[in-house]
């Protein structure tokens, strides 16, 4: 087999990149290790910046997003005594849209056959070869047979554990990582949200987040030590803890229900440089991880895909190699700003085990400053709705 761009991974990043390339007449094939059902079973975040919304609109795949997405004009920080509302629309003229990552993936997946985007599922033992040359290729096994795909470029959209990043030699790689001393215990339930906007809470017992997927489906989180076991958290215990941490006003509006999904997710900040090596471009979680505070993971993947599609289309349609050459620097500039925002919001809203009275006093002072400063609220709002691409 031969194509212009081999895309590894059929999550939202890989599928979105494939659709963008096909829309411009660039040949590509997407390889995915898992089945479509498995890909759709992964419950992930769902707060979309304008960059992600714009890409779906550009592709003409935004019908469900417009019909079912919840436009959020602001969000709230809770400090145990009050809600500090960040009026994103009033401060920046922009909003975010709550629309699940699973729904984005489904929209992209369903449209692939009709738009000529070939996706091969069930590819095992995927390996990248000759990425430093102008003729890279990918090999894999499927149904007991060996396969090979020759390409001009490879786009690694295969997440943190995929093979793409590992194809870049250690001699040129730089890794930056911060592992946080807690995880997020989350519950997904078919109950109406307790507030029409997200609430990030800093309570003396720990962090909590009230969010939603729709008017009838809610997603809640609390932070717990990494030593906690999921089986020790019954639904009732988790609902009780959420009511305490979110405060009495939010608690009065919480509707309890059985968990559709419950899990503990560790938190980390991670960046891999460079995001391009030879003919290989990395997008999304293959190159960076952000803590979910601030909802930047999917949106960073979308901005990577935006830059990658521009670079690859420039190469194939205009014989312009500058976009590919500059892809890593351009993508990383936005990645690091989003990492900074996610790290700072995580630090502000969580109680770290090593923190003492001084660090807590700094949190109190920062939250009080934010509550009374339009400039501080504007800075937060600008980062939350997404910096320009």
C-alpha cells in the first residue's frame, strides 16, 4: 500500500487530521490498534475551545455539535465561601462548548466512509520505519498477516502509549514531566447538573469539580491520594464527599444517581520535544499531556492538527516545506502556554501534601485577588476559552 500521509491512531486527533487532509485532496490512511467500539467506549473530556469547534464547522461535521452542545459563557471558582464567576463571554467575547470527546469521535468516524477517509482498525504491532528519510513506512499485523504502508509523511496521533513518539531517537529528544501526588476520582451519571456552568472548588478536604455532558448527564470529580482504591468509594460515599467539597449552594442542587462510569485518573504534566523529526509529526497526547484542570487536552490536539494539516497541505499543494519545518516550534509555543495555564489552575485549586500554612495563605490571597480583579479574571478567561492559533 502507498499513500501520502500515514496517520497512526483513530482518536479525535487522527480522524480530524485525516478529514482535513482529504478535504484538501491529500491522500491518507488511518491505522488504529483497537476496534471502533473500543475507541468510542473511552470516556474523555468534553469542553471545546473555539479552535475545535471551528475545525468541525470547517469540515461540515458540526450538525450534532450545534444541536446538542451546551454553550458555556463562563465558569466558577469556589473557595469554600463563595463562587467566583469568570465571565468569559463578557471579558473576551468568546465561549466554550460542552460536547463530549466521544461525540466528536463518533461524528468523525461516521463521516469517514462517505468522504473517502480510509481507516484500518485492528492493526497490531504497528512499527514506524525510516522516519528520518523522505520515504518512511509503517508495518503492522492484521488477521495473522503482515502489512506495509509506504508514505511521504507519518502523523503520530496514537496517544501517550503509542509507538510514534518512541520512533524519535533519544539523542534528539527532550522530555519534561511533573507527576502530581493525587488523582481525580470521577463519576458519570445520568442526572441533571447542579449548575449550568462548571464549578472548580478548593475546599479544606480537597478539590472538586462539577461539570456536565448534557442537560441530563453530569460528570463530577474529587481529588484523592494515589493510594486510594476505587472499590472503597461507593456511589453514596462519593456523592456525600462531593456535596461537602462543592459547598452548600451547589450541594442543594445535586441530583444523585447510579454511576454509569467511575474511575480514578492520575494527573501529570508532560511535554516531549521536538514534535517533528524527519518525516514524522506528533499530534495530541503522543507529544504532551496536561492535567484535566482547564480542559486543554482535546483542544491542544485540535490545535496541533490545525498546524499539521496546514503544514502538510502546504507541502503537497504548494511545494512549500517551511510549514513542516516550522511545525514543532509553532505547535510547542501553544502547548507550553496551555501547560502553564493547566499547571497554574491545578496548583491554585488543589491542596498539595507538601504544602504548609504559607502555601495555603498564597492560595487564599490569589483567589481573593481574582475575585476582585477584572484584569486577573480576563487573563483566566483568555486562557480558558483558548489562546489564538
